């Protein structure tokens, strides 16, 4: 049975009631068709009311759902003949990032993504999806290999952030992230990035310098977690909900701000409700994205990426403002 979030309780209770009535009908041979039909109509309306009007903090909760599909889940549905590659050729392998070569609709591509665990044991193995420097260096090694062999790159983003531990800092965490940002900006092959869960801080951005950035509807992308922002602004991490509502970190906000190209609709209730259907939605966007980018030359791809990031943000030219205000 799938777990549910606090705000989903009314939906879950109504589903259980409908299930009980159906079971009772079968066991007692009593016709409760009208009652069940009425409850199903109520359920439809309730789901529309809840999932059609999600608040930012509720989207954060869905993005963090323990059963939310991971990079490897989507690789299984979207790609064929995936061959995972390990190690950064400098220190070791980091299982918080997975990557390798695969076929997408018959064409070879390089796939890289953050990887969380599904249970406590796997989360410890994958460090809860928070990479060490060797994870980012492994990703960069695969990206440079993809560039050499002219393979498009697909990145799946899903991390709370880069691991902030002592060992990671000793091995050059900030340098590894900065190097990825620098190198990804100049890659001469198409780069498509898809945020599938949490996109946290530089740990996410290190896989996020792409020609196109897409986000699942209930994913987040931010410079800091709501808890971290609340602790900095109000000295109280318990005000994370308030922070989430002010930070503009959800897909609808980022689409409006022009930071992402596409908000990918999710299965009602979240991607974990139907992974296959969610993968099909991603497939349509990814296919269209690669089709557009494959028509660009290496030089045009670099310029395309440069123009994309140059347009992000708003600013005021002080000199121009002075010219307007002066008589």
C-alpha cells in the first residue's frame, strides 16, 4: 500500500470507504451501486479540489515522497540497453550519481542523474542522493566522453544538495561543482536536463547547465531548501512552509520566470502513483527537445546555452534610468 501525505488524508479515507463498500457488495450480494457511484463522484471532485490547487509546501512534500520515481526508474522506461559506468578515475565511485550509455529511440545517448534510495539500506548506500566530489567528476567524465563521440546528454536532477561533510570538502566539493558548471556551459552536444524531484542548490546545478531544462509539475528547484531559508531568515527552520510560499521554487513559478522550458504534467496525486504513465509524459517532452536541439551545429548549441542563461533574471541599467529621470 502506498503511503500518503497529511493533506491527502480525506482522499485516502474516501478511497477506503469505496473499497469497503465494493467488498461488502461482493461478499453479501447486496446492490450498493448507487452509493458507490455517488462516492466515486465525490472522490473525483475531491481529488480535483486538492491536486488541482496545490500550495508550494504541498508540492515540496510530493517532491520528497519516499516512493517518488528515481533516475533508475525512468531509465528503465525511457531507454534501452543501459550500460552503467562507474568511477571518476581519480578517487572512486559515488553511488549518489548514476550514469552510462543507452539508446533512446535507437540513438545512442549518455544518461546521468542523481540517485536516491528506496529504503534505509539503499539510502545509506547512495548517501540519500547527496553526491561527493567524485560523483560530479564521474558525471563530467561521462559528459566529456559523450562530447567526444557526439552523443546527446540527458540529465535527471533529484537531490537535496551536494554532501556537505568534511570528507567531501577535503576532496574538493566546491571545485568539482564549479568545474561542472564551467565545462557544461561549453559542451558541443545537446544537453537536456529534467528535474524529477528536489533540485537543491549547487548539488543540482552541477547537472543542470543544459540547452533545455524541464521540470515535473511537483518538483522543486532552488538555491536552498525551505528549511535552510527559514533558518537564515527567521532563525526558525520550522517556518519552512512560509519560506516555500515565498521562494518561487516550484515548476509553475519557474516556468513563469523563464528559468525552465517546460513544466511536465504529473499523474494526479504525484508521479509515484503511476511511474509508467509519468515516464510516457517525460518521453514526449524529451523526444521533442532532442529533435529541436539535434538540428543545431556544435557552435549553435554552445551559443544557444549562453543565450538561455544570459536572459535569466531581471536587472535595471542605472545609466539608462538616469537618462530618463534627468531633464
